[in-house]
C-alpha cells in the first residue's frame, strides 16, 4: 500500500484529453459526454487537453477538427486548451526530479534484448521489463531511454465505475519508460504531469486506460502529486471485441447529426434519453442530459459491443 497521497483540490476539475490522431468518433464521444456531464452536474470545471505528445501519430489538422467538432456538439470548456506539444520543459523537469531522486534510470536495452530475456507478459500487452539496466548500464553502452523504477507493493484504487483495481507493478509491468528511445516523452509521464498541472481532481475516461492507472498513481507518488479520483467508462467495441478507434476505422462523428450522436452516447452510458430527442435541438438534448444524468446508471463493465445498426447513419 502506498502512503496516503496529498488530497486533490476540493473543487471538481475534470478533463477530456483526446489524442489528435484523427477525427472524433463515437468511442471518443462517450468519454467526452461522460466526463462533461459528471463535471457539470457537480458544478465542476471541464478542461480540454490535446494529447499530441506522440508527434509521429498526430494527424495534421486533427486537433483543430476535434475542437470544432466539440464546439459544434455544444460542449463548453473552461480556460485555454492545453497542448502537450508545448509542455516539453515541464516533462524535462519532472524527469530531472526523478533522476535526482534515483527513481529514474537510463536503459540501453533494444526491443530484441528485452524480448530475449523477458519472462512475463505485461498487463496491457507487450512484455514486463526484466530489469536488465536496473543496476546500471552494461559497460560501454549508452542510455537510449529512461525508465521509472517500480516495486512490487500492491497499488490499488477504487474506481468509481469498475471494481477495485490492484496491480503489482514489478510483476505486472516492470520498470516503465518515461522518455522513449526516439526522444519523445511517454504518455504515462505526460498525462501525470498534466493532470497535476491542470489540478484535475476527477479523471473520467475509457476503460482501455484502466491498466495504465496504477502506473500513473505510482508516478504521482514519486513526484509528490495528488491522486485524482478515477472513473473508467465502458468502451464501445465492435463485434470482434476491438475498441472503436481510429485503428478499427470507426467513422468520424457526423456534426449534422449531433443530437442523434449525443443520444446514442447517452444511451450507451445507460441514460434513457428518449429517442425523439435525436431529432430535437442540441440545447434540448443537453438540457435533458444535465437534468437526468445518473452516474449510477453507467454499466459497470469494461466494454460493450455495439452493432453497426445501433449507430446513427
Ligand atoms: N489521450 C488519450 C486517448 O485519446 C486519453 C488519455 C486520458 O484520458 O488519460 O485515448
């Protein structure tokens, strides 16, 4: 068990943090709607963060397109959008702090070297890092990446939607990458530094990120940050069990059918929005959603299969 972290801000600050790898789709809409309504129905703020740290995956124009789509759907965010691409110095500083405290170390391993000596799979795919460079770089080798030292204490948290989650990072993940061999900061570091910077008290996002959360809690602990509350919403999956995503070619949201798309997302989250709202004005859909939002009605599962026929066409 980790010691009790500093308490998060008592004011509700939520966020939506899309990656600009393509247009928003129904899967991303579910996370946007869930985080937005949870924040607004508790008088909270809702911030936007563009997670463009993984620059090779960014699609030109996607960030602006996402913001336009959110605005056209009637989302209203607080304050300026935070772009991770402008946050390099903050990530450098966080890594420096972890290096100073001996928690981060340089790693020379190639993928092949890791594959050849790893003995366990990691929780979310890949292999648990076998710790080859933990006690120092092999003679004559230079650091390619920087990793965070973990231990095998249990990290557990009570998710607001899912059952209690527990991981032993050393067994389930291994020392994980903070700065990649290609010079880019890893999502885990960027998201942790930015949730703290934006003083996020409530993270509401897709359950595909559930397995990442113990790493983020460990990073918060190592950096002296507060731990927000977490709610991981079920993700929409296709008949093959794959999450709806750009990779599975989920279609872009249709702005001219915003009311119908919102009603679909509300129904997906267990909110019985009446079908006729799909043809109503957006303001009416939001009024219904804000009036009737029930967090308790969200299905307590990690994924829900959606058939193409249940999407508005
Ligand atoms: N950028 C991530 C995504 O689009 C979300 C990260 C998060 O919410 O923590 O899947």
